[in-house]
C-alpha cells in the first residue's frame, strides 16, 4: 500500500503555512454531538466463573475488565438507533440535515438490508436523501468510518454525517473459551460530525490480510453470522503495543504537532495493559490515554464512540480540544484519526 493511500491527509493541495494549515483543519471537521447505548444486562467477572474456569483476579489483572454488557433482547440496529438519537439531540442539529449515515459493525442483524438503512428507518428519515451503509473493519471500524465520512462530506455542502459503531459481539462468543469470552461486551456509540471548507483530515489507515490472529468464522459455511470468535491473545498483544503508538505518531506528524497538543487519546478498548503500555511508550501525560474498559469490556467498533460519549457527558471536553482516536482489529486493520471537539 502506497504512502499516498495510507496517509489520508497527505494529498497535495496548495501549500499553506503550517499555522494556516492547522487553522484550516481545526475549522474544518468537528464533532458536533455524541451518544451511546448499552444493553441493560450486566455480566460481571463473578458471573463468568459460573460459565468457565476463571476468576475475577485472573480477568481483571490481565485485562482491566470487571464487567461487560450482554444483549438479551437488544439488537445491533436497536442499540445503534438509540445511540444515534442521543447524538442528534446532543448536537442540536435537525435530523433532516444528515446527509451521510455509516454504521461500523461486524455483527449486523442481517446480511441485507444494512444496519445503517434500518437505523435510517428507525430515525424516521426514510424521506431524507442520504447515503447509508455499513462498514466492516472489526474493532477499527469507527476509525475507518470517520475517515470515510470526512472524505464523503467534503462533497456534501452543509450536510452532517452520523457515524455509529454498534456491535452485539456476545452472539459470536464461545463461552467455553476463557481466553476470549472474558473480553467482549455489547453496545453502540455515535457521533455527529460536520465538514466545513477545504479542510484536511489527518488520518491513517492500514491493513494486512490475516485470518489467524483474530477472526470470526462460521462453523457452518452456509451460515452468515459467525458461530465462533477466535483470537491468539499473545499475538494480538504484541501487534497492538507496536501498532497503536505508530498510528498515533503518524497522525501527529501529519498535523505537525506533538502529543502535548492533544487533549485526549481515545484508543480502542481492547485491553487495559495494551493502552497503558502504548501511553508509556509515547510518554503521555497522566490521564491522557483514557479508559472505560473496566465497565464495558471490549465492544469492538463501539468502544471508541462509547468512551467519547462518556467524556462528553462527563463534561471533560471543551470546544477546540484536539482528540486522537486509534484502533486495531480483525482484518487485520488499524488506523488513527485526529478531530476537533
């Protein structure tokens, strides 16, 4: 893959001064509102001890996870729509001003229609002209979707994008495999974004085809939904602690800034040790790499937007804050993007 493809923000435009480029970017793509939704059912580490040979200390010391939300009657579409409603309300926009709807998921309810189209219907927007589709990049899906949305919104004047990460991972879990069943939970997060002017998007996407390290395959090749999610935990850890700092640094270099210029780094919530190690390797300030994995576990494409909404609802974000989001997942896929609050 060429650098021109990997470095989304590197396409040539008229060369501006570095300060002007920053201003142009920071006035260009912004997060207007956030929302999230999780199932009511809470599964604690103690609950898992009734299903598999494990214990709270073993899980929490290795992953940082204490509990996760597990869907009972909830669907991917239902969770996505609930998060979307919150994001729209939080943004203050009119729903009919949405011109693009992307749902990042690897656990859709149907092969077709897409979750995005069903969310459009659930929001009562079937009469609104918009593009709506799902994107599967597993746990990197929200990052991929933000970059895709940024590029598409550039050709949609005065339109907003609604980007959602939504997963019901529990329906792919083998609860006899203690190496994976302890990690995952269900949920959805959403963000309304807007593109203004000739803005640059500082982002980095990459991939490497691999169905051994992390994959969800169906035991029945005629079935659509995967029957079992499998993961080589050691290989995932070694891959992640190397790739996450690389993704973040790539975006920092594009924007000609340092980690000191960034308010928060919101990483995919895969494992607390991965996030802590990445922060240490980059010399991050205390609290700069935020986490909520203790409460929700790994919710795949939903993890970053759920945490983003948590920061927003907690009053921890101010207008003008720069945020880097970074993720990695099955595919293999990985990437990062910088946006302004």
